[in-house]
C-alpha cells in the first residue's frame, strides 16, 4: 500500500485515464505479452480489475478528481490514496492524503503543485461550456484536434505535450492529468483494412498507446513520480445487444487499474 502522505510534496503525480478501456481486453493483451512497454511497469499479475465510478466520461471524472478512483472489486472499502474531507467516509485512513478542497487538483495546488491537463475526448476540448468544466480546474490545459479521438496519432502528440510541460516545470512539483483518447471510438483505423470499430480495433488502439509509452517515461526520467493508470469506464461492442457506454453492462463497469512509483526516493 502506497502512503500518499509520503508522496505529496516530494513526488510528481501523473493521473492517466485510458478512456473507454475495458478490463477484459487490457488483461488479455497483458497475458499475450502484446503490451511490451507497459509490461515493464505493471505488476507481474497485470492489471487490477476494478469497478468504474461512472458509466461515461463526465460522471466518472468528477468522481476520480475527488479521489474516488475505480473501486477494488474484492475490497470495496479499501483505503484510498486521495480523499476530500467527507463526514462518514469509510475508505480513508493513515495512508490517505486527505484535503479540504473538493478536488485532488485544488488539494495539490494548495501544496504548491503546478497542475496540468492534456485533454482527449470531447469533454476536454474547451469548445462549449460543458467541455470547459474539467480543463478550467487546472493551472494549464491543452486540447487541439490532433489530441482528440479522430487523430490516429493522438497519444504520440499527447505524450509529446506532456514532455514539454515537464521541461517547462523543472523547479516545480507537477500534477499532470492525461485523458488518453485513442481507445475511444472511432478506433477502426488502428486495424489495417477495418471499416468499423470492434473489440479487435479496441485492442489495437491499446497496442498503439503502448507503442508510445516510452515518450512519457523518458519525460519523467530522474523525477520521483507516482503514476496512476485507470479506465474511466469500458464500452460494449454488441455484447447482449449493447453498444457503447452510459449503460449498465459488466464490460462498461469492469475497468483496469494500476499504480506504480518511478525513481523512488
């Protein structure tokens, strides 16, 4: 169990949501050794299976930003890493970094962190009042078409943007959030010859994300960093007649989770 109170102030913190990533797909790729870069950092058993806090991006991210990460299935009352003060909470303890503010973002700002957001899906594109909600929480936020769901190279550009933010904040502790858009529909272009999205192209999209992973790791080389990786929700590709998300099906609720430290002090 990571003690978040020993992390805050001494480590950078990187929170990554792999938008729409399903647990079954991500764990199968891990078992088949099709994630060679991520495999260097994930536990020997692969991804942890958890339950998403929401069935679509907007709901899930509000929970995540307040410290309600996807819930451990076997231990739903497991101590959380981060938590806003809340009367009656059953998931905070001595290892939990507890803050007065309503979000992790503001809680870390109060501790002197510079906060950055690299958007992905439409809820981060800053084109409408709704899609400005999340970006406005951060000291700096970034979105452009090449970071979004229609770009086949979105993860490359997102990680390159992350590297620039790190370079510009050599003297600051960073809380960096990245919403990975590549796995979200449309993702058919990651499978040669595919014309439609499918569970196969969903998997291929995650392989693409893995192929770009070292850009991000190299950016934080030498900096003590806590990495938090999680699906915000999954998505259906015809299972039991369901397609998409914002619905109550196990492929939507079951998501992967991982956390690890790099360059530990």
